[in-house]
């Protein structure tokens, strides 16, 4: 039996297979530790909406590290093996390495990663995160050209500083991937230069199709550069060949350079949806559980944690939520079927 002491691990020698209505297991947990961000990327948090008067989640509303750890233990007991920390910008949450240490000690968690814009990532911080148990980091970098990059982040932050942070992260022992959101007419001219910059670097570049996450980024289908076009542009310069997925539920379609200079990936949520193998759950900064990146309604876990629920009760609630899950927004969008409701914003639950 799992113990009922709040904050303690729910012990399990083998996590049970809990499947949703489409027979998908729960394997990945994205934890957004804050909705604050110091960038105003035009595809996520446009400045016209998220200005100085926008109200983010206050300190008291955020899940505390011990509450996140407790919930993560129950997710692990249900089969989660991979945790990714997101935001907002997660490194704006003070002492994040303390949370990393807590999560890395959870039985069953074999992969702990972080997604960041790297604006505050120093060598010292990278080393502290690595020492606490972080092993992988994804850095958002949408262009090498300074004018283009600063126009995209809309706060004048230089690409050169992100590139330095990437070097610092690698030097600290972290495995690094680069995420590039591609939006036609804004940074699509950077597709090939980005591939050239990271070929042979040991870092994997992942292109992300511009997605209709949330309701406020002015998404238009004609601004999406589909995977086939991205691959054609890169492949014309350096021939590519497909790489088999490493695991079930992998979101990026992988290709390697034929000459052995590394690989790239493409996340094609628009042109080739992968809902059928989605294994991800998402926890918002104030403890709302969303079962889809395009979700319209969350499930309040903070109320359970702060309301005196036992570990068994939390475990049972998570299992019930997942068993009823039927999300497949991207497939419905691609099929032309409208989906009603206000979607949660990407900055609130991470990518």
C-alpha cells in the first residue's frame, strides 16, 4: 500500500499501466513553475496583451516546492518517468536547483529536463542545476540574426548572450537541445543558418511549427512553415536521412545529416499531429492539471494538496483524470473540426 503521510513518497515497485480512453499511458509530466517571463515573444506573450498591468500568479498562489514534489511522487507512481520544468521562464523562480534536487530523488524518474530562454543562465547556475540532478536542458533560440531575434523576443535581448549560455550549459555537463519556433515572414529565413550553426556542435536543433496555443498570439495557418518545407530547405544544403524514434510518444520527428554531423528534429503539431501517442500531462504554476497543451479546463490539484487529501486520494484523483482523458485537439484541428472554448495560454503551462 502507498503510504498516506503528506509529502512522502508513494512506494511502488512497478508503476501500474493507467491508460486514457485512447489507450495512451501517462509517461511525461511538464511542470510550469511560474507564469512570469522576461521575454515578450510574439508567438507566445505579445507585449500588447502582456504589458505592465497584466496580473500573473502571485507568490502565495504558486505551488510550493514541497507540494510539487509530493504531486510528482504520485505521478511517478502512476507511470511518469520523465519530468520537464517549464514556465513562463522557469529560471525566474528563485532557488530552482532546490526543486531539481527534490525531483531527481524520486523513485522512477529517470529523465529530468528544463526548458528555458537562457537569459539568466550563467555557468554557475548551470553547474548548480547539474549538481542537483538536472541532466538535459532545452534552450529557446529563434534566430541567429540579432535584428530578427530581438524582434521576436520583443525586449531587445541579444542572441549572442543566449549562445554564450548554451556554451556554459554544455561546459557544466548538461546535454543541450535548441528549440526554434518557425513563423513564416518573421524568422523562416533563419532555418538554414540555424542548421549550419549547430551542425557538428553536439547539440540537437529542433524546429517547431508555429502553433495555435492559447488565444492571444494572433495565429494564422498561412504563417506556419510545415515540416516538409523545413526538411527540404535544410536537406538541400546538407542531405538528411530519417532516424527511428527512441521511445513511444516522442514528439520530434528526427533526421540526421548523412555526413555524420549530428541531427535535427521537427515538432509538427500542425502539419502532422501526433495526438495518438501523446503521453504528456501538464501542471500549471498554481496547481491546475491539464491533459493537453491546447486544453480549455484544468483540474485543481492545489486544493487537494492544501485541503488535507492523503496520498491515496491524490493518486486516485490523478488516475481518474487520466482514465477519462480523450484529448486530440491537433487531430481535430487538422481535420477541420472546430473545438470550442478558451484554450490555456502556452506561457502558463509551458510548451
